[in-house]
C-alpha cells in the first residue's frame, strides 16, 4: 500500500489536533471536553487507517465478495471499538458525560468516513496512481 493515499486523513488528523491545541482554552471555556475530542481524533485516525488498509487489499480482487468482506470487517471493527471507547468514557466520567465532545467526535467520524470513501473511489476508478 502506498502511504501517500492516506495523506488526506493524515492532514485531517494533524489539522484537527492543531486546532484543538490552539483553541484549547476557549473550547474548554465553552464546555467542550478537549481531551476527549483529542483521544477520539487519535482513535478515529487509526481506525480509518486500518479500514483503508483492509479495503484496499481486495479492491481489485476478481471476486466482489473479498472486497465486501473487507468492508464488513472494517465497519464491524470500527463500530465495536467506537462503542467500547464511549462505554469506557462513560464509566470513567462517572455519569458526567460531555455531550458536546461526543457530538464533535461523531462529526469527526463522519469526516474520516468521507475522506476514506473518497480515496477508495479514486483507487477503484484507477486514478489513485497505484
């Protein structure tokens, strides 16, 4: 796998991390759990990287089943790990859950998914410079 195909996800990760660190105090004053959002950003980046790797292994497979298995595997792994992370957060926070941070993290999940699908579509069409 050519790692430059992960450049959009890497730029998103770095941009979100830098923005959170730069505006940490104003965001915390507004009630956002910046630590949770940073942790979610790291988890989502690694999950997106894993999913991208799994899906690109079989994208040009003659059998469509292999590609679909890769998609199902990545979706199930993402879902289980995100649910586990949120459950751990709820237990650690002891009921004082920061809803704003959870909603921002959900938005980050969508952004990572959009970037991942866009890159996979480029590869599938053959313009991914493999």
